[in-house]
C-alpha cells in the first residue's frame, strides 16, 4: 500500500547547496528557497515546504508528527516550526544531532511496517503520525490528529493504538475513546473537544442527518441537545449562482422545522469565545428560534 505524498507548490523553486547567492533562505542545511518565493508563502505553505525539505534532506531519518500529516494533506491542530523525526527500529540519534532549528528527534521504536519510502523520502504512515502527535503534544492536538486520520484513512483506530507496548499507550487509548471518525474539519474537532472540556453539560452529535418538515434531508456539522445546530467555518460551498438560494432554502427548512443555527468561524475558537457563544445560545432554550443568529 502507498499513500501519496503531496509535493509543495514551491518545490520547483527549491535550491540545493552549495549555492553562494545571498538571497537564499535555507530551510535545511542543504535545501533552500529564493527569498522572493519564501516571503510569498502562507504559514501552511511554509510548513509544507519545510516538511518536504527535511524529508528530502534526511538520510536515514523518518518524518513523523504534524509534518507527516502535512505531507499527506491531512489536517492537524496548531502550527509547527520544527519537523519531528524518528530513526528506524531501535536506532537513536546522536546527542549532537538530536535537534536543530528545523528538526527534532524522538526516541521510540519505529517498525519497518510503520513508515513508507517515497521518492527517497521516509514518512511514517498517517496512523503512526497521529499517535506521535498525541504523545508529543497536547490532548487537543492528539484528538484532532486522530479525527483527521480516521476521516482520511477509515477504520484505523487499532493501528493508531498499535500492538506493541510503549510509554504513554494508556493515554493514547483514552484519547482514542474521545476521537470520532466523522468530523470533517480541524475546527469542528477543535470545537467538539472544547465543549467536552467545558462546564457545559450537553449532548453532542457530529455529522447528523436531519429530515425536515418539508421532506428535505440535510446533514449538519454538529447537533447540540437535539435542537441547536453548529455549522463550522461559515463557509458556504457555492458552485453556481443558484447555490446561495439553495443554502437559503436549506436554512429555512431547518429553522422552520424547529432548529436553531449557530455559525462558527475560526476566529471564534482562536479568540476563545466559542464556548461562551454556545452557552449563550443554549441559555435561550429551544423555544427561542430566531433562525440563524451570530454572536460577536
């Protein structure tokens, strides 16, 4: 089996050392980008370029963690300024090479069946990457990584957990119990974890199909206590001029059936106001149904 590794858009501009020009930004000791190209990269593009450059530069090391997920095009929580690396089997990095400004080595057993080699790059499989994110980062980052890998790869919970014994396995098992395989975006998983960890007592269901009173069937991102719909991103997927009208009909069908709709944007989670938005909406009760409202 092979899962494709995505090539960064800037790969064609990458330069291999030695190069004496002073307008090169070196991603690793041997791979860099012209400064003009580097400065146009978004944070996501920069992380993708960095993961690719480290993977290309590494001789025997294997890319893991969020960098591996980035190479596969699988979502993850947060930003990473350093690429996580393992050595195969029971090998350990020499102390002098254990870390740098672009790479960070971890000591843990890595089996031959836990990574693949593609075009000279070694990258752990997504399920091992999710486990490593959980081991080396926060519970939130771990759960989000598990959600996104399960969405992309199917029923791989047993692979995320792994068959071997290792430090932290009990924690991985506990985080897997909180993971779901249907969340379709990082912020949806993020929002669910925030609600679970909050003082709000509510029933949370993800990716719910709702049959409206007019017979229409719609799927919503999250349903709270059976009546409050949370739609994440606030991004309406318009492909034709008729789609805004279709979205309006969808919203009217849901609200006329008795559901409240709360649209959630990335900034609501980033700014820490998401939980209060949900709390305020729930305090109004299912009898208060103005349709779709926003709290700013």
